[in-house]
C-alpha cells in the first residue's frame, strides 16, 4: 500500500460521514480526512465458552490458538472444542505432535467442511465426542481434566487432558 502512495494515519476516529463522496473521517483534534474509500479494520478476538473456570486457566492450559500454543503439548493429551473449520483444522494440526486429541462438539454433526471432516476421521489419535459440552475446566496449577456433559444422555463424565483449545468462533472488535 505504501508503494502506491497510501497515507497512513494513526489516531482515534471521532466522527465519520459516509453519506457523501468523498467520504469524511475526523481524527482526534478535528483533523479532517477525505477519501473515496475507507477501510474499517478493527480486528477480532477469540470467542470463548463463557465458563468461569475457563478464565481461571487461561494461559495455564486454556488457549484459543493451536498454532501459537500447540507445541507446548507435544506428546500430551489435549481437547479441541468446536465443530467448524477452525476446530477441525486445529485438531488435525495438534494430532501431528500430540499423543491424543479429543474433539468435543455440542451437536451430533460438524458444520466444518467435509474435506476437513475426512481428515479428522483418518487420524487414529483423534477421538470425536459428539453431543458433549464442557461444563468445567479443572486442575491445580494447570488444566488436568474437563468435566463434560453428554447433552443427549444428560450424564457427566471426567476427561483427563493436559490442555484445551477453544475454537468456537470470533467476536469482531
């Protein structure tokens, strides 16, 4: 973008007017910028499950980034929560170096792409737990087990894991 003469401005946008052309953007001290096109890029953050124990163990076994934190679980047992493309991709990625990967999904089928589902099914060290939710994340200093609920049978069970990766979506900033 810089090569084509783009002007980069850092600051807090205080007002916009997109009803006219060129579009108008005011930044901080009433500095006005006009442009034919305005790109709004506010970013996003990972969506989490919303359970208290998840907050308690963030950075101590709870992560939303398998590519960032996955290697810390080499030859260990982990869980991935979700049923979309990211959850399936994370499970496949983690299966390359983790001893065991549990893929936990609250529904009885995935929403992710069929090709990713086939990749998951082809790996012996991935076990899918359909119709399950994570009720609690447990441990001492770090995560060491999950309390799951089978949503169809209504029964709870413990699942020993060393870490959990949350892949249930993103929230735009």
